C-alpha cells in the first residue's frame, strides 16, 4: 500500500471517531473535536476543554489491514449470545486493555455523562 493510501485510510478512521464523539455529545460544536493532520505528533483527535470534560480520553487511531485482536473479538461475538462482546488483551510488562465496539463505547460514555448530569 502506498504511503498516501495508508494516510488516507488513517485519516478516514480519525474522522469517523471525531464524528462519533460529536454525535454522542450534541452540545459540542465541530470546533470542539478535530481530527489532526496525518504525521502530526500527539493525539489523533484534538478536544477542546469543553469536549475533554465530556470525553476524558486521549484518542490514538490505527487503521491496519490485519490486527490479531479482531480474531479475538470475533470469538467473543460468537460466544456472547445476547451480551456485548468484550476482549481483554495483555502484553508482557504492560497493563491489560479492554476492547469493545466503538458504538458501544460511545454509548457507555454518553450514558455515564448523562448519569453525572442528572445527579447535579
């Protein structure tokens, strides 16, 4: 794959994540959540202070042709029945990571923020 094609593929994923955040938090403006240019250092999705309060995550996007975790996720989907699939992965000397579907994750974050707002 050409470098230009790989960057376009990565850019498309960053923009999809940006759009998912904006859709999950309708109070945010497009300037609150921005996809960075390819090759720029730091986070792949830049958040304004307002957005960071609602979505306290640092986003790194990787759009690769093959990632082994997808095999694990498919196995979790096969085994999950009516539940949400979850994959926990761990590499030596690293902390465990949880992998869930982006839509499910955005719903969790949105529900969590809604719960916090309703308690105030």
